[in-house]
């Protein structure tokens, strides 16, 4: 199964169809994880919010989505 680097730049890889590696995923607040698992019209916007905050240097436990 191919893997890609975790966008959180932690040095680990993530599996296909995952936003982050397992370790980084569980550092996110529970509500943020819940919102990211919801599918629908806002899913792409939530992914963009996640990646924007990661690239802005927001610590994973502090990431909140709208």
C-alpha cells in the first residue's frame, strides 16, 4: 500500500484516504476529528482549514474548524 508524508511534517507517513498519520490525528481535538470525518458539501472546506492551520504553525491540539 503506497503512503505519503504526513502534512503535519512529523516525519511519518499517512495511508491513502487519511488526512494525517495516526499519531497526529489523535493529537487533534475530538470535535475537530469529528468534523473531519463528516462527509458532505463542506468536507473539502474543512480539509482546507486543517491544512491552512497546519501550514500556519498552529499546534495540532489547538486546531479548530468551523
